[in-house]
């Protein structure tokens, strides 16, 4: 099975599992056209301006939590990016190896956003900050792993129910970096409005750069 087909089948699963049946049906049509004549234009048309998916967004009420909506949306976006590029390669008759995909899809995040108390300088990040920081390596890693092993449907299920092992691994590594930098990590997903150390309300945004020399972050701006 070609990488393009594997990616598109994973997209159909996400849409079907989320109750987006009209969109899933369209993707199913794309797979039929692919099987019949190796056609990818029907798929590419759907994601062009004015196409079927031009203004598509997942409905929040269909998810158990904001966390699951976030990861499903980000993962689906990764699948779209992968499938579109593969569709163009197939259209142009270009063969793509898994090594090429590994070299050109996704990259490690370098900066994480958080906040800092203007009074006591206590630094904070929350789980939403961490998830945004690890999104690219988790999403790209999951898709590449699924393409390489041929089990992208199973991995898609894991990402959607938050059981994908790399997600836990990347989160844990980010927490450790934060701890090594004396950054407090909140289990919530919203920024604090009052400092938990001094009670101050002068909370400003801050960004932290991943250190290349130590397993820590470096504050960039307040």
C-alpha cells in the first residue's frame, strides 16, 4: 500500500470517528478514485480554495475535552499536510522513500510559551503550553511511524484517545526541562491570572528557549 493511500485512510478514520460523515464520505470517494485510476486530483481539489475542506473545523461539542479536540485537530492537520504532499508526488510520478519523509516532515520545537510574575519573577507554563510545544514532534513522529510500520490506523486511534506513547514521552521531557529551569508546571490548560507564590496580579507572557547544552530552558522575554 502506498504512503498516500495509508495517509488518506487515516484521515477518513479521524473524520468518521468524529462524526464528520459528509467529509469522511468525500475522502472515501478520493480513495475509490485512487484505487480505480491512481487519481489524486479529486483529493487535492478538496483542499484548494473553495474546495470541500476550505473552511473545515472540528466541532468542539463532539469531543470529551478541549485536550482531545486539540490533539485530534492538530493530528488531522498533520495528516492533511502529509497526504497533500504525497498526492502531488503521485500526480507527478515521483517515488518517495520513508527516509525522504523522515528528512522533510516535521521538526523539534525550540521555544515554549508561558508566563512570569512581574513581582517575584516566578515562571509558569501549563499543559496547553506543553502540548503546543510538543505538537510537531508528536504529530510528525506518529505519522512517520505509522507510514513506516504500516499501522497508521492503530496509531491514529492512539493519538485520538491520548494513549500514544510518544505524547507521554515528549510531555515528560518538557516537564523535566521546566523543573530544571525552576518553571512551575500547572496541570490546567489556561494561563494563571494570580501568582501562586506572591499573589501578585502582574502576570506577563514569557517565552523559553530550549537549551542545547543542558536539559533546561532559557527565558527569552518577559
